[in-house]
C-alpha cells in the first residue's frame, strides 16, 4: 500500500488579518477620543496620537484618510456609547413618552460626569468643528439613527401622546434638534460654568429648565391639551 496523502493545508483564515486591522483601528479611535476631548478638535494633533500608540502618523491616515475622518470615527464611537431612548428602565417607559424624556434629561449631567470623554467629543462635534465635519455628522445621524429616535417616536404615537397631524419624521427631527441643543446647554454649563456665572448651576434651576423645556415640546408635538410652562 502507498503512503496516505497528507491532509490538505488549510489557509489561514482571512478574518484574523481583518480582526487585527479592526483592533488597531479601535485603539486609534479610543486614543483619539481622549486627545480630542482633552485638547479640542483643532489643537489635537494626529502625530501625538500616533506617537502615544507607537505607530507612524501615516498609519493613522492609512486607516482614516484625514483628521476629519478620524474625528468622525471618534464622534461615532462616542455617540454609540450613549443609551438609546428606549433603553430607559421598563418602569419609566410605562409612564410614557414625555416621562421617558424627563428621565434622560435629569440624568444628562450625571452621565457626563461618569464618562465625560464621549460627551465632550459629542459636544465638540455639534458645535466645535467646521461645516465639512458637521455635514458628515448629520449624514451619520440621519442614516444610522444612533439614539433610536424613530422607534421612540413610534412609541409615543402608539401611546397617543404625540400629534398625528405631523409627519413622524418631522417630529423626530424636532426632537433630535431640540434635545441636542438643550442637553448641550446643560453640559456646557457643567463643563464651562463661567458661561453661566451670573446664574450658577443650582439643581432647582436645572429642574425648572427641564420642566419648561418639556412644556414647550408638549405644546408643539404633544397630543391633546397644551400644558402651561408652570404645569
């Protein structure tokens, strides 16, 4: 009898190279998030990020193409780390759409203090970058809906808490835009209290602002009677 043929050599799985590449990209983004958060978009330097990681500056550009794209990747990572609307506890969701909004608004500053880097990057992406990056960010927010706004609007409609004479997509846009700016105002006060030095950041003032903000939103998109700002 002849010798048995050796078993065929299996090629190394292509996924191993892909996973190493993805892991390297993740390390770059994680380091870049911290640099952007600590130094700001314009002051953070790609060569410093690369030096900390022990890689060439060109390697960063090989993965992301430009500083703008690197920041966009950092912004995406930051935003995707935030909870979605419907991630609120079940007992809060049971209270309804606007109660869920209140739940997240009341936790804005606490969540920022617990993990300030992604919140700082999100704030910077919304207000501290140029129009080119802002356009990329808007495309990402519309296409990927990281906060689950569409599902949250459907939740509100199903509970009959939202007006049905307004396009749900428009309600979602109103919600995203107003919440984004209102929460940024709360975060800016926490991160840069000098902007609000005349008023301070007393808890009762924050609570009053949240109540007034929700009253305004209810009067715009809420179903039924429009509440007063003192309700």
